[in-house]
């Protein structure tokens, strides 16, 4: 972790990177407003690390962030940059930041974003960088919640409610795939809040036999339809493969259907929770920079701001709440 003295930081730049998440705009707004409050000049870098490499950097005024708190996506756009993974890309980015007299960076993103930031700080240790966790996956160590997770879960649960109507009407089994490449947070919360009959997540080994047993137990109790939530990163294969395998084993329902909610989960107006979380984290990122912090992610644990080193945030895995998982299995029966 490096430190840069308060007097050195006059111009900071913010960017969003990786998958967009509802609430990123609320975070940008909080960063701009708190920076202006502290007499800093604030800049927006377009399309994440791509814009840093291309020099796509523009001044942000307080009015530029008016009327965005309720908007999904990111006004700064985003990208998954391959070029920033190379030393040449990072050198170009550094040169552009220096050319624009930028003193410090605020990165809003997930694991890939902070992996890039960690490499950048290793090579340019005099350049302060603070991160804010922005990903619907909620898979970052060092924060109880990431920006966008709550909205994504609300979106998924609304979809499951609708699927429930048609599943019930037709006595059908539905497999509903939600996002989460490496983690089951969205799936678990959707399963609990959506009253699902089962959940398949990367953090737990479940077999087709386990799943069939669970569904048969439900059918014995006169369950005529069921909904199973499948995290995209589960270990049993694609949601279509799983549905086919289960279909070969049971004859309890009139039909088996698959719904992939997909990128619907990434868009939409952020929930009240995400707007407040994003505002708090954006505000705290500026406070952190001014307090001389760098190489850390501002997160929230037990309603308190915590700054976790990037290295920890990207290398430690955030455990699922095992009690919640156990509860979801019991409530699914
Ligand atoms: O990391 C967020 C996320 O939405 C994952 O849940 C999902 O697997 C991935 O991004 C999809 O990324 P893309 O939009 O680049 O296909």
C-alpha cells in the first residue's frame, strides 16, 4: 500500500470497468459531488482501462451527474480491457494520466478491475488508486455487498414470480438460470426470496441424483410444480444439460422448461439499497484518497466502511453464508 500526501492530490479521475452494475451511476455522482466539495478537480475516464489507454478523459462538473442516481448502466461506459493486461497498455495508460495531470484514480468494478489496478500500482507505486466494489455477483472479499447485487436479485425474483404463475398453471418444472460465473450469491438469494424448490451453486457439490431425490420428496407432498434456480457457474453443466438429465430420471411434471434470465439482471434502475450503498462507497472512496489511502477497496462490513487491500479483495474468496444455504434447503422442501 502506498500513501500520497493530501496536498499532492488535486485532480482525480473515476472510471467504471468490467460488467456494468446498477448503482454505478449513483457512485459516480457521489464521487463527483464529494470531490467538488473538497475543491478537487474531477475527471471521468470513458470505457474503463480502454479509455485510459486511448486518453479518453473528460472533466466532470457537478451538473454532469445530475439526474443519474436512478439510472442503470454507467454514464462513463465500461469495457473488459485486454490491452491493460499488458505492461505496454498500462504504460500508455500511465502516460495519459500524467499528460492530463491526474493525481489519483477511483476504480469502480470487480475482480478483473482490481487485478488490473494491482498490477498498475506495482509498476507505478506513486499513483494512488482506490476501488469501489461494482459487480452484480457480490463475489468480492472485503465487503458484505457489492454495488448492483441487490438490484440484480430483485430483478431475478420478479422474473421467478412470473415464472411461478405459468409453472403452477401447467404443473411444470422450471430451471431458471441466473448470473454468477464463480459464485452463487445471486442464485442463493433468488432461491430464498423467490421460494424456489432447489438451488444449484458453484460453492456446493450437488448431483443429479440429489436433485431428483429433492424433487421427488416435494412431489410426494403434492407439489405439482417446482422452480430450481441454477447459478451459471454451477458444476453440473449448462442449465439445458441439467434439465435434460433430470427429465430422463423423473416423470413428475407435465413438462420441463428452462429460462435464462441473463443480462436482464444487469440493467434497470438501482434499488433503494443499491443507491444508498453506492452513495456511501463513492463518498468514502474520496475520503479514503484524501486520507492518503491507496491500493485498497472501500467496502462495507456490518454497516461500517472498511478499506481492504486489493490483493486480499482479489485473492481471498468471499464465503457464502452457510446458514442461509442450509435454511434455503429446508425451506425448499
Ligand atoms: O461479473 C458480472 C457478470 O454479470 C457475471 O455474472 C456474468 O457471468 C458476466 O458478468 C457476463 O459478462 P459479459 O456481459 O461480459 O458477457
